[in-house]
């Protein structure tokens, strides 16, 4: 990943020094140079750099003024560069990544640059994870319904899937138990199991599918059998292997 960097300093020699330090950094791409704060505001908005080396003291529009002129969600990572240390506290109040005092040495510069790399890598990993989670959610929503349609004569009801406590088989029909309300669905339990997300619903016996969010405990019953206890107090026979169900619940 190339780090897109912008250099902002009113002193040509200072800009040249940063350029010289960056020339041996293959993962850095210099997208521009600015000699004043007004130009910096425009270029940051236009170029959207990842990292800005920003001089604190510049005529008319200083480094802090540049940031105040930008929406907070558009701030790049900032390494402040200055000849004065009295602004250090204010720099970190605006979440500056680092604060370099002129004349800084190459080792100190590389230390700041490494912090930028680590920060951007963490942000990229977080962004990729969020995008992946969003993709998974979209895939699940596309494959599995968010609600079930229940028809009774001319009446049609829509039951939100996340409101269902459990589903009970009744021959070729299924009974949806949602709180204090029951709905009879003209569909077999096997067909419903194939439609519902396996992350949300678990088959606990031949005659019942349970919303995993409603499961409170698995408890021993008579003759070595077990029951699934729901949060509403309902107990359902567990005919699948206890360990298998426990592993499924732990992995969800």
C-alpha cells in the first residue's frame, strides 16, 4: 500500500529536507507540496492524502488553522513540523500523530514515519474487516428472509424472523411461537429449516427449531435426556447430541 503524503511548509529548505528524507522510502508517494495554509486546505480537500507533514507556524493561516478549516472526518494523519515546542500540547489535542522539532534528524523522522505506517495499517485492517462484515450481512440478508409470510384465509401476516422464539412441527404445518402469539404456517419444518439462517436458528429435535438468541440453558432431564430451556421458561426436548449443540452454540 502506497502512503500518499503531502508536505506543507512555508520554508523551501524545510520542504526540501522532508523530500530528501522521503526519497529512500519506497512505500511513500509525494502527492504535492504547499507553501502556505490556504493552499494546504485546498490540496487536502482535492488530493485526500493519507499523511500530511504540516508546519505549525505559517503566515496568515497556520497548521492548526488548516485543520480547523477541514471537516474532522476529512482530517488526514498529521505529523506537525515546527521550530518551536510550545505548541506540542495543542498538537496532541487535535490528535496529531507526531510532533517534529526542527532541525530533526533522520532517525527521529523515520520514527514518526513508522508510527504513520502502523496507524494506517491498523485503519486499513479495520476498514477491511468492516467491509467484510457488511458483505457477509448483505449475503445473509440476500439468502435468508428477514420475515416470514403467514396466510390465513384472506388475511396475511408478516412475522419478523428475529421475533420468533421457536418453531414447532405439526404434521405438514409449522407453528411459529413469537412471544405470546402463535402463527400457523402451511410449510414443513424441513422446508423452514432450509430457509432460515443457520447462524440464527438451530434444529434441536425432529419437531423443533429454536432461535439461538432465546436459548438460556441446556439442562439434564429424566432418563439421561436433556432439554433446551428458553429465556421465557419454555422447555423443549433435545434429541440431538448435547455436545454437538453446545459446540454449535459456542461457534455462533
